[in-house]
C-alpha cells in the first residue's frame, strides 16, 4: 500500500480511537474537576448555572475551572492518540494543519 493511500485511510481508522480517548478523557476530567472543587471549596457539589442559591462568582469560577480541566484532558488525549498512531504507522492522523473542527 502506498503512503498516499495509507494517508487517505488513516483518519477513518483514527476516528474510533479518537472517540474512545475523548470519552475516557472526559470521564477522567469529570473526576478531576469534582476532586478539585472539593479541595478549593470544601463542598461535594459544584454550583450549576441554574442553582438559585449560588452567586455569579461561584457559578463562573466553577464553569471556568471545569472548562480548563476538560480542555487540558481533551488536548492530552488527542495528542497521545495522534502520537501513538504516528509511532505505529509512521503517519500523522490528521491530513490538515487545522486540527479539530
């Protein structure tokens, strides 16, 4: 199989791996966020945007912290998967430089 043909098929092969890694990173990020919130605020549950008893500051702090943790976890999972595919096949899984849509 030529390298050009291999490059065309690789993104399709990578998609299931990327899905599994994204799912796992989301689960881990959720646990990390819960533990981080407990450490910061000494509370079991982080505030929800619709929680009437919480102020703007708490709600926005929780949202920002959760977003940052999820972004780092997703980036680490995507990068780990891409590097693993490159090591095993010699081809980077994304054909364009734009990354994830």
